[in-house]
C-alpha cells in the first residue's frame, strides 16, 4: 500500500524539485511525469515509511529496515563521509542515497570533488525530496545523478570519471530496494577496476618492448595500408572466429567446409592448427608485441591469408609470408600520435586477448552472425591448447627429464589462481581469473551489440552469457558464399592499395617532423623546470614564486601533444616513491626536499624524451 505524505507538507519537496529543475533541466523534463503524476507531488513509493528521529530530523524504513539513525542521521552521515578524508580520489560515488544525508554531507566536506549519485529508480528519490534539503547537492559544482540508467551506461560514466580513482560509498540498507541491480553493478565495477590494474601492470611490464618494436617498425605505417577498406562491407556474410583452445581439435576436420560459408578469422595461436589441416584462413590477427607471439607465425606461409597486426608487434611478424599485411589503429601513444596526422588505420577494441580483437574485427567488417570455435577460456579435459600449437611444441621442445611437457601444462593449469566454473553443458570447467576477465569482455560486448549474434561451436568452453551454443551441423547446412567472400576481400584489397604509398610516406615524414618539434618544446620546459628545482629556497615567498614557475612549466608539458609518448617510458608512482625514499637527505629545509622530488620527476621526463630522440628521430 502507498504511504500517505501527511503530516509532511510538500513545501520542501517543491523547493528541492525547483532546484533540481534549475540544475538538471533536461533530466527534469524526462522525469516530470514521475515527479508530478496528475500534476500533484508524487506519493512515497511502496514499502517506504518515514519516522521522526530523536533530534527532530527524519529517517526512513524500507520493509521495516532502517535506512538512517533513529537519533542523529546527520552526524551518522558525517561519520560515513569522513572515511574518505585523507584519501586520494577524484569522485565520490554513492550506491543509493537513502534520504540523501550522506550526499549533502559530501558536498560540505569535499566541495571540489565530483559527486556521482546512482539510484536505479526515480521513485526512491521522492522520499528524500520530502525530508532533506538537497539544494547543497544541486549547487555542487560537479554533480552527476544517474537514475533510470542501465548498468552499461553507468559503467561508461564511471569510466569517463576515472573509475579507479573513485571512492565508493556503500551502505547496504540503501541498496535493499534494488539489491540485485547493485550487486551486479558492483561486480561490473570490480571487473573494470581489475581490468585497469591489469592494464597498468601490462604497461609497466611491456612499455619498453612496445617502444623498441615501434621504433623499428615505424616505417610500416607508410608501407602497410589500414583496415578501413573492409569496414562494414561484409554485411550478410557470417564470420567464424578460430581460437586455439583444446576444443578446436574437434572442429578442424570441418574447417574447409566452414571456410566456404564463413569469413574465417583466425587468432595467431591457432594458425598452425589451421594449416595442419590444409586450410588458410581469410584473416589472421596478431596484436601482442611479445616475441613468443611472433613465434606463432615463424616458419609458416599462408599466401591466401591477410595478416591484421599493429606497429607494436615484434618486428619479425612483418616477414610473415602472406597475401598482404594490414595495420589496425595502434593501441599505443606513438601510433595514435602518428595516425592523428596521417589518418586512422581503423580502430579495433581489445579485451586483453587477441580473441577479443579478432571478434571485434568481425564486427568491424559488418558481420552480424559470428561463430566462435576454440574460444574455451578454460582447460576442458585438462588441456591448455589445440594440438600442434606453438605452446604445445614449445613444451615438447624444451622438455627434459626433470621438466617434461606435462610439467609445463601443469604449471599453466595451476599457476594462475584456477577456479571451477561451468561449460555450456553445465559441466565443471577449470579456468582462472584472467580468462574470466576475458569472458566478461565478450559478455559486455555482446550486450552492447544486441544486433550481432555470437554463437559457440565448441560448448566445452566457458559459458559466456550472451553467447549461445550452436551445432556445427546447422552452420554446415547453410549456403556456400565463396564468391561473396572473395568479392569482399578483393574489393577491400583493391581499395586499400589504391592509396599511393608515396603519399603515405610523405604524411609519415611530416608527422615525425611534427613529433620532433613537440618533443623539443617539451624538452625545453622540462630542462627549465629541472633547473628551477635546484633553487635553494629560504623563505615561503621564494618557494611560492618557484612553485608558480613550475606550475607554468607543468601546464606546458601537460598540454604538449607528445606528453603521452613521454609517459610511456616514465616510471610509475610506486617506482618514483621508491626512488624518493632512496634519496639521501641533504637538508632539513622542507622547501629543498620538496623541490628535489620534483627534480626527480623532471629528470625522468627528460630521459624519456631523449630516448625517443635517440631511437626514433635519429
């Protein structure tokens, strides 16, 4: 039964709604019917009741559960918000708000931080507008209210605000009315934060490898065309993604027939298996910069296959004997800098594995039916890869009496926090957290593109919501499309090669010249800042003057179009803190110590710039 508003008057409600309308006019127009049904202030939602507290404020109950203190809800809110004091964060995110006490307290404690309020149902804000003055929230300079938004929309907003830099306020009582929604959202947030951590570790581990590879491969940006000529032109053609999981062994005998009906797109690790049964896929995708990924193509020849790769790939990849090599847009700063001045090669998404990039290439080409085979994301039958893969051959080649091939496989099975999940038949499947993260990427992308239907031909793999099981017999009964596929590839190749290579070379030369100037300007400001840091400040006024000059240098450095290139070779915060801790203290002067740490940073910026000049702009 709906609770009556009486004895509460609508005055505060109207005041809050008016402030809400002024601050968020478009959102108000969308929600007006809910806020004023039949031109009257909205009633309280079901299962919500209000109660006076000991200090004269209001608290609320949802199905008998208290949302705030019965004594002093304002003081309780202040204590909750105080948990974020001293923390380094950019935005405070509230998973539900109750009556809004904590949101109001946040605006007073953190006037310069972004406030993000997540409330799935507008009805749950209504009781808050009757009981608490929300005008401080609506006056807050950086405020975002997400009500009625889907989980993907919320994640996109949080990503834009730097999810890993957010502080999440979670009060279980404020989530009771949409418990499943909030639980699922928190899982998505955790997965995204985990993804960012993995990306940060990857950057730290491979940044110098990317740097070296790209410096060697830079000429390929003129030599090799992009993938834009293939964009959207495979409409009506199904695609089949070939992964290198153990279940691929069951599909390999049908590969020739699949190639007649589907655009066959193979991940680098699976190419050896395809060639073993006499099938050259239409495309093979390799975007990992490591040497061992280059080994997947070593010694192989596929004159009918087009290679899709990236300028950060290991240099030997470009010696692969194939029909042609096409570059996708680079994931790394140098490639992005060059492409901004020469034209994009065609951007593909990445979910941490080459299989995700391969799937996105099928989507990019315009395929709306995508089949996957060998995308196991687990260890069906206790196996790690398809027979004859580079991984298996490496294990056999390196085996000796105390470390046989089975030992190598065991290390893969048990060395990455293995967990038990389910395959498509409901059977237990051993996998690990890394592959579960890849699975989540496929799940989220499937939800993001509901018009693209993805099915697995190998149900032995990890079950992924949004990807359904398909019997290979059903695919083999479909009409052959060899002529349609050939026309798509031939036209894409012809269009790609129509762009004059000399023209691409001229654009590349001009872009590198621009980079040289941008780095030179960065170097000037970094040298100036490093020199300023050597100043021996004796007074606070001297320190403020130097700090002001350093701030001007910082603005120039951050504004530079080459800033991200310098950051690629820049040590992380943990490494910098370690260097700072290792510095010998030379003075008790606090100004000197602060400037010495700044000098350390500018010195590394200079070192990064000099490495680019030495290795790329010779």
